[in-house]
């Protein structure tokens, strides 16, 4: 063996390592002259992604100091979290309002108070429920990109078929249940073919039913209230459906539904006549079943609780600046542009959503294709608009509530048992979480 | 080349592997032991909390649910898979025309990526429109809602696990072809029936292969993740398919409880280690090596 051959392979690896090292240096070199480039990670694809791209392009054209590079990233909240912990986060990330508390508690996001003060952005500019979604522990951590509210969507043709007045949607929960029962159709084997309403469809807000009955999931400080009488009442109502229709029958019927974003969607394929859905539903109907006869109305309230009229789940996509971002100031410039009336209305029109801002132009109303946009917008201003609980342990809490929802759906537990179990499990977790958070804060303060 | 130089070259050749091993395996391994004693969310600095994670874990109801689910799954799917694989391998070892074709056919499912496999089976097992229930309907049986009924979700996964026995079949087949024909012929001359030949010649001869498949099977079934994660989000229905590795993943990447997840990882490691150790002890009784012991 000759000397050169001996060293060929190790030498090759050294060359590879050197190349990697050198290319890292080149990439990390200071920005070339010209606009500051900032990276922006966003979750949306399809027409919603295109809408955001349009706003980014508009911003890039509107000035020449900053260039925003939009990158579509799936599972964006997890990837932003990991990139932040590795010290290489994007400058702006689009996450969900439900993630904000966890991000703040994990020190993954920069506060925006100073930037907002400088830019003159304050609570008066937003509908309270959305402003509330971006603030936590007394500070501002994000600003909305697009918001949403939910309402009852109902199939008017199916109502007419069973002799119901399509202009008189259910106003109380009791009416909703009664109308739902009238719409159920079964085949000769007893299998459900059509249902009026199922609390498990689409299954995105299984945790939220308590709010429609006046419940809360925690007291805002240190107590989990999953088993409050209101929440138990809500779950009793949820369980009344599998009790009436048969748990296995409901399960099997539901397993025949296609994906949400498909013509086989339960509402679009006329398998379920009434669903709780968001402002975005209009787009999917016009995409997959434009002939569907439908209307929207505020979700009903319990007959004995008229004060709960116009309860809605109000959530938002939000923009954050992760801790460790290289260009926070430029990042905020972009966020500010998105939150200007012009930027926001372009985005919300193209994504067919309502605006989170208090100031909405006449043009926006005129051009908005959703015939119920004023309903969704007014729901956002409702005193009964509720957002996701701002809890650092929300991911775990909601998984627990989902499980309870499934257990009562299969009639394996009574609502009280299921919610007692959730409370018993989550209270110690919250105690521990708050204790560890306090210890960390003390340690940081003493440093 | 001098001895020293030869060693040096050897080490240099091994160096890339060694670097990779230390950076990507050894360090994370050691670090996760430490993290399992910490409150750690990846973003915040780990804070040492002693045995708290382990204490919490053993009192954690969901931990025990996942242990139970995983144990049940392993207890059914492991023997079923092994018997199936061995049976298939023996059939494929028969000297009849077309075996190469069938060998390929039975191996094919193992080449399908797990996620596609899961999506495919979602359609086969669908309670309302699934292929399986359609076939059952033709013979007058009303099939269960495989994916939505807690009583049927685990059996559904077992069926799915058996579908992927191709790898094990291949290993058995290699073992079977190593069984010396002289021994089989000798048994034949002594008047052994086909069953006796299998029981007293073939199985002892391939026992090291069975041991290998058994241990790999234990490791594989106790860490089952991809297919249930895709098919049963959150371990639905009612946590009947919530397996150990899924709970570990959720804690690490959904709840950001990396310390707790590390503790979970070390507990499952200890369980697998003990089970493997037991297998090796028992193996002395039933595994025969050609070299003898």
C-alpha cells in the first residue's frame, strides 16, 4: 500500500469538513449591501398562502429597505420552537393565538410593547377578543394576521325537506337538538344516513362546548374548573346525541365522512345539516359544492341563559418575533404593515375572513364575497366571544379534554366522571407548572 | 508499514464514524440521562429536579394506560407475527415451481413506507365504506367500526402488523436454507413424520434465527409508533391505541416536556433491556448453536 492511498479516505473527509466549515462562513457573512432580508415562516398553503404572498409582495414593493422572504412551513409552531432553541429562528413566524402562552412561558418570543408604543398601535385599534389573544401577563407578544369567528352553518334545503322554516334557524340549544332529531334519517338496517347535528363534527372545538353553557376551563389564576356545573351540563348535552342515536351508530356514520377540505365533507355532502364552523367555511363550500343551499346564524344558547346569546369562538393567526431573531426592528416593520388597514384588508379579503381591526372600510364590506361577513364581524365584537384559554399547559389540557369528549361519546363515562377525571389530572399539573415557572423567574431575577 | 502507523491509519479510517457516533448518538444518549432528572423544555435551561420526573411518571395514569396498551399489543402481535412469518417461510422453502415469485410477493408489503401503509389501511378498515367491511357484508356479516371502536382498534393494528412480516420471513428463509439436508435425510431414514422432522430437526437448527427475530420483535413492538400515530391521532378512540412511544413523543414535542420524555425513554430502555436479558437466559434452554456449547 502506498502512503497516498493510506490517507485518501481520511483526507477526503477532511476536505468535506473543510468545505462545510468554509461554506458556513460564507453563508454567515454580513448581509450584502441592499435591503435587509428577513425570513418569515408561515403555515398557510393554497389560496390562503397566496393571499399572504400577495401582502408580502405589496410590502416588498412599498419600500426598498426591507425584503421579506416568505417560506411555507408545515407544523410551524413546533418548527419555530425548535429553530428558536437552536438559536436560528426566522425573523417573523405565523403561529396560532392558542400557542402564544406556551411560547411566552418558554421565553421563545420577544415582547412587542416598545415597538407598538413607537408605532402608535394600541388596544383601541382592535376588537377586544383579538387584542386579548395577543396579550399575556400584561404584555404584547404578537399581532394578528387573520382572525376568525364561528357560527352555526345550516343547510336550508334540508330544513325545508323536513318542514322546518329555513328563515328561522334554532335560537336555543333546545331548539337545535329538537330540529336535529327531526332531520335524522336511517336506512333499513338502522344505520344513520343523515344527521341534523353532531357535536363531534368537525371535532375541532371539543374543549369549547362548556363556554356555550357559560362555563370556563380555568379561573385565570391557578384553578382548573373543567368539572364546573356549566361544563358538566355542556357535556351532558354532548352525550345526549350518542345516547339518542346509539354510540356505535354515530361512530360508524362519522367514519364515512371525508376530509374537511374535500367534497366528502359531512356538511358539503349533505350528511350533516347543521355544523359549528368558522368564517372560512364559505370558501370551502364555494370550492366543493357551490350549489349547496346554506345560511349562517349565531350559535344557539341554552334557553335559560339568554345572556349567552351570540357566543362564538374567536381565534386568530398571529405574527410573532421569535427570541434570537436577527432583525427584530425590520421584522416589526413588516408586522406593522400587515396590521395597517390596507395590509389587513387585502389579506382578510383574499383569505375571506373578517378583520380584527375596529376600523373597517366600506370597500371591504362591498368586496367581501362571504354573504355573512357582517355576522362574523359582529360576533367578534360580542361580549360572549371567547378565545383559547391562555395557559402554558394548554396542549396537554386540550388533549385531556379531547379524551374526555371521546369517553362520553362512547358512553364509557358520565360527563361528571369524565370531567372530574380531567380536573383531578390537570390541577396537579397546573400547580407543578406554575411552581416551576415561579422558581425559574426567581432564579432569573436573582441572576 | 510499522505497527504504529498501521494503527494510526486504522484510527483515521474509523474517525468519521467515531465523530458521527459521538455527536449524534453518544452525546444525546448521555445528555438524555441528565435531562431525565431535569425540568427541561429545550428552550429553557435544564433545572435539576432529582427524581421528580420518575416519581411523577409512576403515578401517571396515562403512563400506565400506554404501558398496558403496548404490552397487550406486543403480547398479541409478536407471537402472531412470528408464527405467521415462520409458517410462510416454511411454505416458501418448499421445492415447488413459482417460489421465487411468491417470495417477492410476500416481501413487497415490507417495502411500502409506513405512512402510506397506514393511510392505505385507513381505507381498508373504514367502518362505513371500508373494503374489509364491504367484503364481510357480502357474506352477511356486519363488520365492526375497526377504527372507532376501542374493542377493535388494537386487533386492527395487529392485523396490520402481520402484513409487514416480509423481513422476518426473509431471515427465516435464509435460516431454513442452512438446515443441513443430511440431518433431514437421516431423520427420514429413521422414519420421522413431517411434523417430527420440523419439530426435532428444523426448529432446533434455526433456533438462533428465531431468537434473533424474537428479540428484534420485542424491540419493534414495544416501540410501535408510526402506524398508530398516523391512523389514530391522540391514541383515539378513548386512548385505546395510545402507545408508549406516542406518549413519549407527545411529551417531548407537543407539551415541550423534554425532561419527562427523557425519563420515559429511559424507562422503556430499561424494560427492553430486562426483557432481552431474560430472553438470553431462557435461550440457553432452547437455542442450539451449530458449534455447540
